[in-house]
C-alpha cells in the first residue's frame, strides 16, 4: 500500500505570511479577529472578521484569492525542496469557493455608479474558482493532473484527500493540495443576514456562543509518495494515513441532527488508517461557533471516541472561518500539533457547553504527547471530511 507523507507546508493566514507566523499565532492562543477594513461594513450587525494583513510576492493583477494561493503554494513548494524538474510532473488540487468574487463585486459597484474601473474589469477573468489551479500550474510549472474541488467549507480538506487519491492511484508521485479564499461582500452580507455571525470573536464550544466569525487565507501541503520522498532525501512532517468523506443528503445548509455523516467520516478515516479511536490523541474540530453545528459535532465526537481521553480544539476561534481555506489551514495546524507535540487552544472559551464532554483546551496551548490526530471539516450540503495524520 502506498504511504503518503507531507513534505512541505505553506500558509497565508490572518496572523500573517508564512507557516511560522501561523503556528506562532495559534500556539500562543492569539486572536486575529478584528474590525474589517477590506469591506465597507456600514449597516451590518457584525463588523469584525479575520483578514490577512499583507500579501507579498504575487501580482496585483490577480484576484486576492489567487494571490493568497500563490503565496502559500510558493512556501509549500520551497519547503518541500522541489525544483523545476521535480515540479514538472506534479499534480495540483485546489479547494475553492469564492474565486475572484471580491473583484467581481468591485466591478459591479463601479458599473452601478457609472465609474468604470479598468483594473476591476480585468480582474473579472479570475472570477471562476477553477482559476486558482490554473494560476498555480502556470506559476510553478506543475504539469501533472490538475483539479479544482468546490465542496463548500470542506473544500480545502477534500483537496488533500483527492491529492492522496492521485498518488495512491499512481497518477502522480507529488501533489500540491490545499485551499484558498478571500473575504467577499456577498459571503459577509449573507452570513450577517442569516444572523450567524457573533458580534464578538467567535467562541466555539462555549455555552454562550453566538455564531461564527468570517476569515480568509490559504494553505497548501505538498503530498508525496513516501518512497519518492525518501529517494530524493526529503524529510516529512507527518503521514496522511487516512481520510473519510461522506455526504448527509439531508438539508442544503443544516447538518444531520444526529451527526450521522460526521460520525461515518471519522469512522471511515480510522478504518482506512487501521486505527482504534483510542489511538487518536487530538481532534482539530470544525468548531464554527454556531449553536447547532458545535452541538452536533460535539455529539458526533462523543459517539466516535466515547470516554477516550482525546483533546479537542477549534482553530477558528483564532482565525475565523476561512471558507474554502478552512480545511487546509486546519490540516496544517493538525500536522504542526503532531510535529511540536503541542495542542493549540480554543481561544475565547470560558463556559464549556455541556454537550462538549471532552477537554476543549481552553485559552492556553498544552504540551501533549500525541501520535495520531484528525482534522474535521463539515460544509453546507452535508459535506463531511475527516483527515487523519500520523506522526513521523
């Protein structure tokens, strides 16, 4: 059986550029959810979110989401030590949702005000989510299989799973996989209208939680056939030992009330990796901070892990919900938790929900010996994704 390892990581997060800034931010329990500056929030209930402070080294002619993707992918490829020749046959799988919607919105508003903006018009070519994969392939000479996946908030995690499939099926030895998304007016307005945003930074698994916080970012991992990585002398952060992917087929937005699909996703990931629930020491939860989702995920985790002493935390408490990038940013957080033997906290957690019977690692990161960890991503439409990583 092909073993698949993670040989490179790259992130652009609300804590700044690079994986070091991302890990330093979440390991410290910091919160990057602040007043929004990228969008005009006049008239909105909520005016906070988690913005990437600066995007370095990507053409301003590209959409913001493309630029986030390029910056994160560049770091991941460099981290993996892949030169132009090794990149040539590499695959790329990108999880996307918003595409260049931010730029499309800017174009719309200039037309509405009869003030055409050539730069905004030029950006319309990048509106489709599929452009992220096209841009990455061209920028880095990735000429292997190329895929774009749109699976709501699970997109970034699904991209890693599909990257695994490409390697396991022998279609590629190396795959760049991850997700990217930028803040957009339509997303921010929509969640405001639904009253799903907390007016303060989100509080996953807190009894007094009031909703989610919106964020943006990008994260990519270089996945590689373990034998191929060994042959070229590459190190590995962790093994992607299994995954579970299910669909609720229940409701366009609400999860199954009993968490049936979430439970199956976690169980399939464990079975694929040939592990018992007690082998897993950490769960990076989807943990959005909404009343319904947190309650159902907590029950699903309890159904799978029972009374096993698993630690659970929610990265979104620090960087918000980064949409298509959420699953890949949280996968990076999970891998780094294994590498550093440290569990990032659930920031802002004061009064744990009675449904969260597990240890949510409130406020402060914790040193903890852990060999296996999972990352959960659950999206609209009942898109359930669990990634399972094993320490190398």
